[in-house]
């Protein structure tokens, strides 16, 4: 719930509201908070939109577009400066220059036009306005589409500043790059609606050019609007056109004649107010030149000429930050680089550059910029935090931990550092310390959503499911519409064996965010665990559509296809996984398994070796390599692989089984065979229902002439897996050799049941 902001409230940590303008029916969407910036003690204006528009994605998009126009305007003396755009307390704000009222309460042209204004002043303000509009066009912002006295600010020293570019279009060299597209109800003084042709109609009717009512506004439409403003300055606020009883503003502006005014400025106004756009001034430069000529004639003085401003490094850094917040990360990085080039000691520019580079996975470059920021300001906790994050992303875990420690020494209550440090400690296996830092993060902020989720996930992985669920239930009260919450929740339910509950949570996440790839992947994994491989594949396909460069979903697709016996197709997905992430050992290993099944055993061995090169502690790859070597009569080399796997994972039952089998095939003495049986017994201690282990143990006991013990092992194998062909066959042979033909025949019948072709007599020709 977004709370209503009142006078006296704080916006974020740095701004205290001392006055509020707009809201209600005073404006269409916008509202402006006059705030005291608490750190540096100066006044600033924060523009956002009213609470009633906060849930509209389209209105948020339009507001963000206005912010983008302001940011492109940079800095000019005749335009209100927007220092930056930011999202504070879940609400977007444009942080803007504040023009305070003078001693008579005046700060817009609207306050002046009701009184007599000297013509020299009208000309001066006209020139200033044209200068501002020329500059806006040079920055790609045009037309304004809502020129009126209320949007022309007047500073105490009579400096004019244009404001409110909310309806402006933004252009680049290729043409139009963004435009407002909202449709809202017509309000008393402002409208945005659609023409019958689908064009956007925007502006204040009293000031709109005839063509603007059809949605065809351009630069010359702004000139028409400013012509009305000039007329009002001459005529104490009176408008040149007034609708008759049966007319609207569109008809009045299209048909009415311009009342004559006895002034040298009148011919200029008349040209501005031509009904046909092509008969007006072609641009504001042409209008300015005529205004300057009259000004010189009127005063004998040199007309106003604006001072040119270049953005300072920190101002350019603010521009970059704004672009980044609006989603233009590459453009933001370009601004940060300009800032660091103009001032190599700009701490904020280096920090923002590093943070943005990290955002697009360029951690190596980010580390250099963030180290520079830390050198410039070693006592800034956020700088150490950002550097720690970049090092963490780059897998430089010890260095990252060092930076997190530094950050916390400066600010022990920095909740984000505790949270990220907890993630790092979890990754290196220091679970207790990780839990401690997540708990510290929550002590700093009991409603810290991310820390609750992380702590819950870690507790679940340690088997503490009840406390984990409690944390997720608390987190749901904080952010009930966050798909990450339900995806994580689903994962811990799945870990706890509740795949039905997990599936429900994943579906809830996808309902909230249909394009959330992680939820589709997790849902697919749960379906696969339940044997619903077709459902799993459907979810993986959706995830691939959303994130085609997500290597993990390609890997999961390969696993699913392999489980369906579609080994050639699975190999294609393993290849895609490896193409995206060549260092993903599991993909190499599983590709090797599929290659081995389709008969490409030499290629399979290469895959196992690649998996081991990437991760020398990958026990499964050592097991698979050992199995390959044994099947290719390199049993001694295979045994070395099994021994390596046992060193890595002593609780891996299948490795002990394969080791025992290899030892048995190499055994030349009974003592060596008993040693092999010990290895197989170890596999059964770990996994008592391992049918294959009982079979292999029975085979060795048979060689040792321990027929009764061997038969017990074959029976155990069959009890676990009634379709174990090898166990039935070996049991039958052993019974036949022992003279028990009747029981042996029963085994033969079971073999025929399992494989009807086993005892098929060829037809005689």
C-alpha cells in the first residue's frame, strides 16, 4: 500500500515535505512536493503523479517518458532544471529546481498577466522563451504541447523558465523515439485524449492551435500557443479568442479573427496566430529574431542572450543515474564515462559507472571503477558494498567478504550488506555465519523482504522447514504480489517432498508474472519429479521463449528429453547449454551419458573429461568416466576413477558399487574378492534398496562357492526389483547347478515374462 504524502512527512531519507502543489482537480496527473533536502539543507521540488494514478501502468509509462524528456534537456537558464529521476518509496519522482514566489507571491507568468506589463518586459520575456524552446528542440524535445502562462515560471530577478514538458515528444536522429499514449478523462483545464484518427490530442484548450485539436501538433502549434500568451501579456490576461454559445475552443481558434492591438508587437502575434501552420513562424528562432529587433528599437539595448552551461561531472552522473532508472542502461554508462573523463576525481560518477557495469554483467570493468570510488572516498559504506557485490559476482569471494566487512565497520546497520554477506557466506558453506547476517539484516529492518526470503531458503536447506515456512508467511504479508516469494516458497516445499504444494506456489508466481522464467523452470522441475515430463517440457519451452539465453533451462530440457529416451534431442539442448555457458559441468556430464547411449562412446569420454576439468570434484563425472573405461576393458584405470569419486563423495552409494564391481573383476584371490564385497556392502549401508548391489554381491559370493548366501542376495535383488533380468537369470543358473531344476524352471518362466523373446524357438524351414 502506497501511503498518502502529507506536509511534514519525509520522502525517502533525504526530503521533508514543507508544501504541496497540484492534486485534486488542480491538474491532470501531476503533483509537486516542495521539500527541504535534509543532508545539504536546500529547497527542491519533487514532481510525481497523484495517488489515483499510481496503479496505472500506462500513466507510470507516460510519467517516465516526461522524466526522460526532462533528463535530455540537461541544463539551460530558460528551462526548469531537472537534476535527476529516482524511484523513492515505490513512487517515481523528478527532482527539480524550485522557483520560489517573490514578495508578492508571484512565480509564474500567470501571476503577472492580469496587470500592466511594459512592452520592453514582454519583449524580453518573449526572447527568453524563444531561447528556451530553441534549446529544447536542439536536445530532441519538441513540441511542448502545453504552453500557457502557468507553465512559464518567472524568477524574482525576472529570469523566465519553461516548465512541464509532460506532453513533449522526444526525437533522435532517426525520428520519434517516444510519445505519450494515455487516454484519460477531460478535466477542467487539461486534456489528453484520442482523435478519431488515433492521434494523441494533448494540451489546454484555451491555448491549443486548430490542428492540435486533431492530434496533429508540431513545433508551429507551440508557436500558436505562445502567440496567445504574448497577446495576454499585452491585454492584461484577456484571451484573443472566446467561443460563442454554440462553439467550442476548437471552432473559436479555427474561425475567429484576432482582435487588433495597438502595439508594435501585434504583427508578430498575428503571424503566430495564423490559422494555417505554414503561414506562422517556421520556428522559434525566426520569432526570436523579430522580437530582438523590436527590443533594440524599444530600448536601444542589447537583447537577452542566454549563458551556455556545460554539465559538471556530478550533474552528468545524475543524468546517467536517471537514464539508468528509466531503463536506458547503455546510455547511462555513456554519461558516467563522460563524467569520469571530465573529472577523474568524481566519486559519484565512478561509483555509478561501476554499479551500472555490474548490472549488465561486466563485473571485471565494474571492479576497476568501484575500486577508484573507494580510493576517492574510503569511508563511504555504499562504495565498499558495491565493490563487494562486483567482486562477489566475479567469484572473488575472499575479496568480496573483505569489502563487506569494511562496509559494516563504517555502518553496522547497513541491512543490504548483511543480506549480501549472508548470501556469500552461504555459498562458501559457512551456514551459521550466513544465518547470523540474515538475522542482523532483519534486526535492522524487520520487514526486509529479501532477507526473510534468503533466511527462509537457507533454513529449509538445513532441514528447518517449519521456521522457513513461518518466514515465508511473514514475507507474504509484506509483498504478497512478488513472484520471487512464491517461487522460493515452492522450492522449499519441493525440498521437503511436497511437490503438489510447490506446484501451487509456482502457478501463483506465474499468475502474478506470466513472463517470470524462474517460476516456469521450477514448475517444470516439479512436474518432472512427478513423472509428468510432457508438462515439464511445456514449462521449459515457455521459459526458453522468455529467456532464450538462460543456460539452465536448456539443461533441464535436455534432462527431460533424456528421461523420455529422446537422447539425440537431449544432446541438442546440452549443446545449447554449453554454447551459452561452456563451464557448466553438469551439461558436459549428461551430454556424455546421452552420447554413450547412442553409441558415440569416444565423444562421451571427452565430455566426462571436460566436466572433470571444469570441476575436479564432480563425483558423478568420475563415476561415468570410470564406467566407460571398465566397459572398454580398462578396468584398472576405471578403478582409479572410482577411488577418486569415493574421495570426493564418500556417501555416494553407486560409486562404492562400481568400485566393488571393478575390484571383483580384477580379483585373482578370494581375499581380493572379499575386499570387493566390502565395497559393495558399503553401498548397501548407504542405500539399502540398491538392487544392482545385491546382484553384484551375489555374483562374487557364487564365485566364492557361497551358494546359499549368493541365492539370498539374488532374492534380495529380485524383491527390490522384480524385473531384474540379471538377478533371475543368475539365480536360475545357480539353482540348476545345485540340482534344483524345479525352482530353476520357475526362474526361467520369470525370464520369459520379463522378455518374451528370451526363450523363443526359431521356426524350422
